[in-house]
């Protein structure tokens, strides 16, 4: 286990957190504990399908076994710290982590409704890190800097918790998961891939990998690794500008991993996976919303089969960039459509509850972590 992915430590507790173990590691743990392999499967189901925390609740384990397990192991879970519901149905959660700093992360449940008001898609946006090192200028999480990676257990916990809320609020389980909350998912590669494996495991949450989308600012090495390992979930790239000059102004990562390198990684990804990808494009007023920007974006969208998701920006305090105006947006979309690009517009959700990335957490107050961020745009 590398140091970035090491589960958060507590001062005194030496017990093994079972949710920090991969399925393989849990099998090994059980074997060393003298248990037959079916016991590992049972415990795995209790952890991920039934969401229990105490060994007493694992009713198909004997009392004696539960007591023995309790002496050496524990099940850490994130705790709800705050919850806000928007008038459009979006629910934002702030969770407290079980670590010595009581770090906070946020997740969002975004419902889509049929015209008759019944729920259609129920998407959970999960965080993968506490803060983020990449310092994109439009992003509230980017202002915090980086504190630590989440474990795969902490990522899966967000989904499990929100799945229960979804059933209570909308009478239906979640349908989609996007790794687009706090943090850069591919900067926490191992935990993200492991969490997706649990979410799709039939003894875990048993979701289709096609319902999961991992988003990245364009970490080229990791994009290629996903392809080499044939990771089956969807990939989205946060582009947000279609030339190097503008992209570097709002996304410092572009200075080292520019569009030429991104193109190489995308071509490699498609050659292995043969599955289309999505470009996410936050559209800002008078910054990246001209016809010329749209033409450049259309060129990028033609590197490999892909679609473009235009996102209306949720204003972040202290950031000068503003949401594009509707008239310019319409013209922008028209240029893309004329060039044969499949483009959708995602209206921002939960404006009245600060549902933009990192907005709740940053208000909780904390020193700034490590960051590539420069002041500017
Ligand atoms: S947009 Fe994503 S990568 Fe950029 S700072 Fe925010 S969380 Fe990090």
C-alpha cells in the first residue's frame, strides 16, 4: 500500500479497519484469522451490501467469532455532518471522516424527474480526496489545496449512505455515480479503481460499470493505465478550454500536460477501449464562449468518438469568472452541432444550496493545503 493511499490513522487504535482492505486483502485477513473463504464473502456483503458497522449485526457469524473479530478489527464509517436540500430536489451532504483531523468531504445527490414528476435518473457525485492539489481557478475545492486521499471504503461509504437517502426521499435506489466531487480521482488512482470494483461487484453494490463515470483533468499516464487495465467504467475529461493558452490560465495542470499530450493519451485510450468518452466544458462569460472557441472544441471532439457536455457554471465566491449568457451559449452550441458534435447542456443544479464543487467544505474553515494554484483569472 503506498503512503498516499494509506488509510487515515488514529492516535491509539491499532485495529484493522476492514473497509480499508481490498477484497483480496480481506480474504487474506480472514484466512490468517483461521476462517474459511465463504466467511470472507459473508463479511464483505455485510460491509458493502448491508452497510453494517458493528460485528454484532453480522447475524450469520457466531457470537464467539464476532467477539474475536471485535478484538482485532473495526469498521470505520463516515458520518453525516450537514445536509441541505435545494428547491430543485438536489441534496448536498457534508460528511465527517473518522480521522484525527475530522476532515470533511462533500457529495451530492442529483435527481432527474420525468415530466409527471416521478424520479428518473438519480446520480450521486462523490468525492475522492480531501481538497485537491490541481488548483483550477474556477473551483472552490482547488482553493483549499490538498490534504489527503480518501480510502476506497470512504468513497463507497458516500454511495451507500446516499443510496439509503435516495430510497427514503425518492422511493428508488441511485442509478448513476460520477466521480466529480472534491479531488482529482485519477490522482487517487488505486482507491478509485478499488471503489469502482466494489460498486460493481455482485457481492458489493452490483451496479453496472456503464453507470459509473470517472472524471479527470487529464492525467495522461493514468488515462493510459485505465486503458491498459481495461477498466470498464466511463471516462470524462474536464476540458473547460479548447486551446493551451486559455486552458493554462484556468487549469495549471495544462502547463505540464498540455492538449498535445492529452490527445496522445486519448488516442491510446480509445485504441484499447473502443468506447467513446465525454468532454466536460464549463462555459464562462466572455472567456471560452466564442464561436472560435466552439470551433476549437469541435476539433478536439473529433480526436476520437466522443460527446461534449457543456456545463453552466455555479458561481464560486472570490472567482471572477461568470456563467455564460444564454445567447452566447446558443450560438456556441450551434457551431458544435454544425460540425457534427454531439453536445448536451447541463444546467447547474442546487444553486440555492451552493452545490458547486467544494463550496460547503471550504466554509468549514481550514488552512490551505498543497496546491498548484496560482492567483489569476
Ligand atoms: S476542478 Fe477538479 S481537479 Fe480542478 S481543482 Fe477542482 S477538484 Fe481539483
